[in-house]
C-alpha cells in the first residue's frame, strides 16, 4: 500500500531535519526518511566533534604561549578528555534518540531506511528489516542526500584500515603518527589539532599550497604556521601508492616513503545524489550537480538542498536552503537562492574566514579588480596580543561597481571578524560607506578599515 503525505524529506541532515520540523510544525503531514543518524554528518562526524578537538588543541597551544606573555606554564596533553567529551556531550555515543525525538515532537513522522525516488513525487524506502514502504508526496519531495568522503584511486589504498573524518572523530586516543592525504579545510584542521596532542603529522596534497581553494596568502599563512609547529608538508605531489602492515602505513609520494601509524584520507566529498534515485526524473545534466531554479527545484515539486546541490558542503548552506524551500512550500516570501556571498571558515589557528570570490576567481569572471591588504600583526591589537597574532585582512573590490565581491579575515577569531565582511559582500555596501564607518579601538576588526584604505 502506498501512503500519502504532503511532503517527503529524504535525508535528515541539518537542513532536512530543520525543514521537516518546520513544515510539520506548520500543520503539513511530513515524512522524514533517514538511513543513518538524524542530524546528519555535522553533529556526529563533522562540525561539532571536530571543533571540540580543535578547541582542546588550541587550549594546549595557548598554554604553551604563556612563557612569552605571563611567566611560566607546564602543560601535558590528554586526548582522553576531549574524546570523552565528544562521546558524552556531543554524540551521546553516536545515538540519535534526542534528535529523533526532537523531530517527531514537531509532528513529523520518522521512517528509518534508504529512500529512492521512483517518480517525481514517489518514494520507495527500503528498511533494515527488508521491508519496503511506498510514499506519494502531495506537495513536494525534498532531496537532502548529503555527501560521502571522496576516496582517491591510489593503488593499494582500498582495503587498508585508513581513516576518514568518521573514523578520526570517533578515535579514543591520538595516534603516535599520521599521514594526511589532503590539505583542504578538513585535512588542515585535523592535522593541526592532532599535532597539538603530540601526533607526528605529515600532509600530502597535489596542490601547490594548503587550502588551495582560498587566497594564496591563506595557504601560505597556514603552511608557515604548521611548519613552525612541526608538521611536515608535501605539496605539489600525489600519493603514488599505499601499503599497510603491522608496522602501520607506508605512503609513496614519488621521491620518498612516508611512514605512519595512521592514514587520514581528507581529499574532499562526493555527492550521494545518485543513491537517491534521481535518474527516475529523466534529468539531462552534465557534471556532478543538476541545475535548480531560484527556489531549489530541479523539477516541479522536487527540491534539492544541502551538499548535493553543489554550492558548498556546509551546514549553513543546507540550513539556508531549508529556509528557502520551506518558504516556497508554505507560500511565504523568503527570497531566492543567491551565492555571491557564501561565507566559509577554516578552523585552524590562525583561523581563516572567507566570503565571496577570491582575487583569482574575480579576475576569471572578467571583473576589474582592486585589492586591499593589511598584516594583522601590524595592528595595535595584534601587537598587544603578541604570541599567536599572525593573520591578515584582504578585500577584493569590483572597481567598476565600487563594492566588495570577496574578502578574507585570517587571525585570532578570523571567523568572527568575517561577519562584517560577509555583510558587506552580501548587501553590496559601497566601499566608500565602509571606509566612513567608525571601527572600535583596539580590536582585530579595526584592521578591516586599514585593508579598505589600502585598496589599490
């Protein structure tokens, strides 16, 4: 028998969970389908536990800075403390009971199983018990299939006990040594955090610098900091082969063999869209992502949100999509999807926040670009801060329109400094107006004023 609901939400990651809950709270009959944990990757294997480890590692780093600021200190790293915090405070032992209850309390129905589209508004759900349930959505189906770690086709890698973000964030102890494949945000964050707990870390990335998707200055800053902290960095090279034995991993990078107890694969994410049965829609698209309209529909009554929509694998992107789709389904004007001011933060130390276009991306779009840059260590707050004050502000202006199209805030609390810049890019505030603001003294964000006045 086919059951009918107003809306079926496939995938209850952050955006899917929020959307299902809001629609149910508005009085619609909603079925939310999840094959894994309600809440998705972020609270169990992503944002939340990783930032707990990063916070703990940063506390160790701050303690080690005491001699340059306030006398003497002795610190001993203990990973068990943060591992226990992840289990008890963040994930409840990777049990989603609380999240599931939060969802069903809104009136939504939770169905456990793997959902597949069988038609534009038809969904089949295969349960773990082998039973299949069929649903027809009266108003809409919302696809939020998420993504999986991308595993590169390195000879010898398959079948070895390598880690992805799911494994490393469930670790009970810090390994003695680790090779990280991938120098993007996830690889960089976890490499530094574990190095601060005593793990000997090497990073391998085929790009010429770390954080290759960001401004070159961001990658250079992270690289210099990491090297100072004892992390070995091998950029511009690829892993040629991987082997594993009782002694650990051996990673061939061409001119040398890197050996470590553990291997973390952090080479990006791949969409789960195909697993959701999108082929049933007979879409004609090239590339990994289908096009959506301004309300995130790929065909009438079928919406696509989150990682698989292709605008950034960020929790905040999924939640942004959820708000737009909820408004469209409920007939409430909430604007349309725009991506000119997507904020992102790499939670390394220094923290690197960025929004909008990089200088290179702006030039590739044919914009007449001017940039402004200032070193955070030269600011009064940077001088006061002393140890750990490395960073910079960079702004990218479309000179013809006189507005910022991108910016980077790197340094202590770089992600928090980003907020003003994100607003400026989003609202297209004229640079002249930004220069005329009053910036509190002595703060890190006052360096934004210096960067604006340095535009040339």
